[in-house]
C-alpha cells in the first residue's frame, strides 16, 4: 500500500483531513509542512496497519524528512478515486517511542 500512497503524492492525488491539517499546524515540536510529509513517506516504513478502519483500511507510517525530522503519518488509500487520504500527522515524542517505531511501556 505504501507504493500506491507515494504514487498519489507524486500525482498530487492527496486529500488532507481537517484533523490532519489542524495537527500539522499545532504540533508541539513546530508546524509540519506538506513537503515534510512527502519527504517522510518517500523512505517511510509501515509500523502499524489498521485493516478494519472505515471507510478505508489505513496504515501508520514512520519516516524522516530530509532534515531528519521524524514523523508519523496515518493515511489510507481510496482505490476508487486513486487518492491518498492523510488522516493525521505528528512528530512522535521521543519520551513515548522507542526508535520512533514502538511505544515505550
């Protein structure tokens, strides 16, 4: 699915939810720009899948921007419209995540 999501970014077929836009603006580590989301997805890895999410299955991607800023991006792929829906984006707190990929216990 990550290849389809990245392809949508390359084709400018991306829809950001209102929630994602809000979180990107108020992130505690500084606002997140669209370009940073794209950069993080380019070499991102799927760290969690949500196959039962409705209306589309979604995934949590961890990636880093060109300036090494870690980001988590939750997104889904709408095959009917061939578009990616960005559900939320945030910079993970290193106090809560191990290597930004596993929640600390």
